[in-house]
C-alpha cells in the first residue's frame, strides 16, 4: 500500500513541478504591470576616474561612463554560473554575474510582449515574433540586454533571485571593464537604445537592485513544494524493503 502511494506521489509531484516551473515563467498581464515601467531608462554622463576591484582572484579595471536608472519587465535572463556557460570561465569574467533582457515603455503599454518569444544566450537576448503584425508593433528601442556587474556578495545574492516575469528597478553606471589575467580582456557598453547586434548591450556596474514585483509568485512557491515532495517520495521509495517473489 505504501509503495503504491509513494509511486503516485512521485508521478503527481513530478507533473506538478513541471507545471509550476512553466507557469512560474509566464509574463504578467498589462494590468499587473506597474506604471513606472512605462518610463524610459534615464542616463547622465559622468566624469569619474576608473577604479580597481577584484573578484574570483582576478583584478579588474572599471571605467564608469554614465549614471543609469532602469525600470523594466524581465522577459529573459542568463545566469553566468549555469553549467553550459563556458565563455565567462574562459574569459575569467567573474564580475558579470547575470544578464537580464528587459522591456519597458511602448512594449508594455501595447501588450506586444505577450506575442513574442524571448530567450537568452551567453551574451545575447533573442526575440522571435509569432506574427508579422507583432513584429511591426514591437518597439526595438524599448528593450535592452543588460550585463550586470557587481563585486558585492550581498548585492549579487539579490540579483540572482530575479526571474522571468519580475518587475525590477536598478541603478548603476554604464561602464567599460577590463583585466590582464593571462590575456588582455576588455568589454564596452552601449550608451544608446537604438543600436542593434554585437556591442548593443548595456554593461552596468550595479549600485542597487530592487524587485518591485515578483511574477507568478504562487507558482514559484508551488514549484518548491512539489520539488520537496518529489525528493521525499523518491527517498521513501528507495527506503522500502526489497520484496522477492517466490
């Protein structure tokens, strides 16, 4: 009897986990989006000396160019620590902990983000439109792929909690950064929202990061619960005594 119950718990919790993980990535409706996200990012040119910082045993030089203030909806993300990311390791890039692809403004107000599919590569944000009408309605100046830099563990912990569907507010500095750890590495930043292709991403040394509103929070909690039940059920299954048929 217990073995049968455990079998059904494994199957049902696994299905529930898959459903919750999928629902946890669903983007909010226009009505659920804070009006702050209708605003464009704000940037101000600054004159600030380059500064040195260290992370992961690598010494970096960071050159701030602009103060930057961004409020937006996260539609895709890439964690630099994910198992298939090899470029950050090869480039000794420990400052860039996360990339987030964010939309705001017209892309929020007209709801077109629901008609698009977003995905992230190691350094890119990819967009696919389901229809020609959706692509025409999409404002390509109201989206950005943001390389987030920090040398602060507490701030990194907050940033790494972000997920698709979250509404965020960050402040920082558009910056160039470099190192000479084994080879010469340098990375720049976009300073306009109208560019595309290679080099069009914003590189931001983050000063503050806030999740204004988490997306699909109940489904995310359910995913954790389903995961715990799944693990407990599997452990319980293997702890059952072995039965031999005569």
